């Protein structure tokens, strides 16, 4: 009975922890506004905290259904060749099959994931927002680097001027200092004995 109570309490505690948000999550960084524009339309300007990335399509595409939505993946629209290929997988088990049945069935899962990735890439949109976002970030960093170089130049000039002022001040006489020649220092060994 005690074990059952302890198990129930532990599971309730674990479920409570699972629903809590992660304490140390990173912020998303820059906000990204992805816009598809057509023809000669102007791309909205990026603001300080938002990167605006525009993908330009031909003017003839403005009122068309997007290319990735033009075809249907409905089973009624599937060709008989594809239906036959689907039936081939019915008896697909054993080595390189990505099934839990048979020895080595898990070895084919990598191939299935690779094939699925290539199929997804072939059916994806022609617009590569990730590349456009990377280019915009590189452009922003380029302006930041130019500003940093200009600031560094100004700081170095100010440091050089301050250093020169201190050098000039070291050679000058202090206020209230007697500028007459100092008495001659004589070596006691050079004094003749009397």
C-alpha cells in the first residue's frame, strides 16, 4: 500500500514538472518578417528589431494559387503506379525494411528518412527564406562592422592626442618651479685634498 502511494505521488510530481515551462530558454533573437511580393512592388523596410525578407515572384503569379497548393495529394488523384508501389510495402519486413519485425528491420529507417527528405525537398516551395534571412543578417553585420571600425579609428586618434599632450606636459616646467640652472654636481673623489 505504501509503495502504491509513493508511486502515485511520484507520478503526480513528474507530471507537474512536465507541464512547467523550461526555466532557461533563449530568446528568439531578431524577429523575421517574411513577405512575398510580386512584380515591381516595393519591399517594406527592415526596422531596428525586425528583419524583413522579401521573396519576389513574377507579376503573373499574383492571383494564382501557390505552386505547392496547385496539386492535390488526395488518394483519388493518385495514379495506379503509385497505388501499386504502396501495395509492395505490405510484405516489406526483415533487413533494411524499417520495421520492428525481423532481424535488422531497423536498418532501413535511415534510407526511408533520406528518401522522405528528398521527396519533401522536391515538393517544397521554390522560395528559400533561410538563405534570404542569412543574407540580410550578413548585410546588417557588415554595417555594424563598418561602424565599429569608424569608432575604433576615432578612439585611436583621441588616445594618440591625449598621449601627445601628456608627453608635452612632461617636458614643461611645473607651475612655481624655478627654471634656473641646477647647481653642478661634483664627484667627491675629484676634489683635491688640502
